[in-house]
C-alpha cells in the first residue's frame, strides 16, 4: 500500500470522527434549546419549528434526530439520571451502612432536582396530555421505588423501624421535587440545607434510635 493510500485512510477516519462529533454537538444543542423553550413557554406552546429556529437547525434535522417533540422530551428525561451522577450513588451505596446510605440517597435526590428538576416537572406536566410522557414519568417513579426497595431489603432484620412498604412511602413523601421546590423557591432554603435536612430526617423516620450507622 502506498504512503498516499495510508494517509487517505487516516483522513477518512478522522473525517468520520469529526462528523460524529458534529452530530453529537447538534444533538446536544437541540436538546439544550428544547429544554429552555419547554421550561420558558410550556410543552404545549412550544413547537418543533420553534426549537429548530432557536437551535439553528432545520425541522427535518430534529425529526431525523429525535423523531418528534415527544421523542425529544423523552431524551431529556433519559439524561436526568446522568445529570444527577447515578454512578456516584451506586458507588456510595456499595460501601456505606444504612444511615450513610440514606444520606447518599438524599444527596442524589438533591442533585437530581437541582440539575434536572425542570425536566422532571416538564415530563410530569406534559404527561397529562401525552401518554408516552405519562408512562415515562411513571416508569421513573417505579424505578426509584425499586432501587430503594433493593437498598432497604439488603439491611439486616430489625434495621427499619417500619415495614418496607411503609419505608418506601415515607421516603417517597419526603424526598420529592415538590418538597424541594417549596423549600428552595418559597422558603429560600439552599440545596445544601434541603440535603442536610433530608439526611437528618430520614434516619429519624426509618431507623430505630439504635439504628445501624
């Protein structure tokens, strides 16, 4: 093979990488723009054409990338766990006792609501008219319950002061986007204060006075 042929192969390979990077940047810009418009103007009032215009792309590009407006919202929802650093939570749960595990879970919820709370509210609100988004919101709630169930049932007998179903209900009632927003928006708490309160309150509600650390 000639030197020119080898150089041509390298150019083609880097050209392919460049195109992939540009496509990723386009996807990210479309998603960022859609998130801003959905939050600012609402799901129903925002059209695919609006997103295309603000993102500087064509309408067909959005349809080719995300299929439709619902597909775009679903992609934003899928990114929420990554925004909250789910791998960090998994790592912390693996090496902690019950009290520290509850603190790690509270920290994850704080990150989730702080970084992606607007997306959660968007999906929940749009789900009133879009069945796919309603299912996405319900699936997210179900996955959260399943993850907490795994944690609670991994503890030694007697660790919880209530049964597992009650523990799931208590956690779900306390660590919600609505509680987070009430405290941070209406009551002017900082995200750190919310996280600390959750981390202190969850053991009081779920663990006996001599609960494991």
